């Protein structure tokens, strides 16, 4: 059987290195981004076709991968004017690798199924570094077993695929993972701030935590590298996107009737930090917010 022609929409911090992995695996995806410069850059680098709109891309592709900021944008790209639904043929597959809202993903799946198009969710963990070396953790959810089998070899060019269950399960798993990750980062920031105030050397504190039971991904890969060094932006994951993920996990908790205290506190912390630090902040800048920068007051 001939290989499916792949389309890729959303050539940002994650999308660009993911497209490079597809190219290394011998695929030539058609690319599209609302920021045409981002698509042109990778198009020139790898000799890829650029599409003017999602519908134009859809007319050339049977499998379309999305790596977009959030569910609202994913829905517009799929169903809006010049969206994918205008161009895809029945039997096509859309793989949403963005960190989207699991409930909205299920609804979108229903709308696309009415048009004969299968939706799968396949969000990722690992950040820009693992996107670049093709070792992302990919959480694949879906209700169409044939479509899942069809896209798995494509996804394997970007990381290791783990099946999480029905449509939306990948997005739910991803939101909960990022809540745990965000909580670990905030705890590490608090430890550094309190330790420093007591007179501890932060680098020594983190070094000891990393051979002790408190270690986590943030203590190992973020605190020294991006926070203590002051190179926050190099971490490459925006604070508003992390706030979105924590909000999705908290909304899921509300929806299933388990509005637990840690999730509620994390939602408040990350949304306050987003409001204070603005759209360009990196998620590691939560340290600056917790330390006191930009915080209006501590009440409530
Ligand atoms: P990004 O902002 O760097 O990239 C998003 C891209 O989508 C941009 O190039 C933007 O121009 C494009 N875009 C926005 N609206 C569009 C539209 N209507 N049509 C076409 N293109 C459009 O974000 P990112 O860091 O690459 O994250 C993408 C997704 O991956 C998010 O859901 C994020 O939560 C998730 N994620 C990010 C990381 C990370 O470390 N950066 C890790 C795991 C998951």
C-alpha cells in the first residue's frame, strides 16, 4: 500500500523539531502555520511544500498532524473557514498532538466522524530537547483501531507511542502529567527560596535533592540549567501553556467530581503567574513569581 501523504500544522517550538524527525525518517510533510515565516523556514531547510491554509493542505494529505496551542485553535483549524474539513477526503485521519482539552477532543471527534474523518489524540511529553532527538513520550488515544495502526509508524519517528485508551484519553493523561510536573517545579522553587533564606547554597541543595528522594524532572533538568543560571527562556515551554495544562487537569477534576486541593491551588498559582508575567514568560519563570516578582498580594 502506498504511504499516506502527511500534513503538519503548527511549526512552533515543538512542531519544527518534530517535522525534522519526520524528514529524517524519509517523510516529506506538507507544512502550514498561521505564521508563514515559521513554515517557510522549515520548508526551505528541508525542501517541503508549504500550504496556504488548512483546507489547501488537506486536499493534498491523508493524515494530518496538529501541534497547536490549544483546543480553540485546533477546532478552528479543523472546522473553521478554510479548515481541514473543507479539504479532507473521507477515510482521512487527523492526529492532534497538541495538549488539548480532553472533553472538547471527544466533541470534535464526533463532528469529524460525521464527515468520515477519524480524530486521534496523541499529545507528547519531553519538551523541545526530546522533540529534537525523537524520544518524546507519545500518549495515543482513539476509537478507530485501524487509524491508530495506520499512524503509529509515523508517530514512532518522533518518539515512543503508548496507547492510553479511547479518544480524549491521551489528552487527559497529558493534562494530569503536566499537573504533576508543574507541582514538582513549584515545590523545587519553594525549596530553593526557603533554603537560600536559611543560608543554604541553592546549587548544593539541588545536588543533594538529586541523589535523594525529593528529586524530580525539574530538580534534575530545570532548576540549575534554567532558573539558577537565569536563562529561563532557553527552557522553551511557555508559562501560559503550562497554566493552560494545569487548568485542564483542574477542570477534569471538577468534571469527574473530584476537585482536589492540590489541583485547585496549582490552578490559582499558575493562572496568577500568567496574569502577572504575561504571554512571553517561560514556565521556569514561575520561580520569579513565587519569589515575589509581580505578585500583587498574598491574600486569599
Ligand atoms: P508554540 O507557540 O511555539 O507553537 C505553536 C505554533 O502554532 C506557532 O508556530 C503558531 O504560529 C501556530 N499556530 C497558532 N495558531 C495557528 C493557526 N490558527 N493555524 C496554524 N498555525 C497556528 O507552542 P509549542 O511550545 O510548540 O506547543 C505546541 C503544543 O504542544 C501546545 O499545546 C503545548 O502545550 C504542547 N507542548 C509543548 C511542549 C514544550 O516544551 N514547548 C511540550 C509538550 C507539549
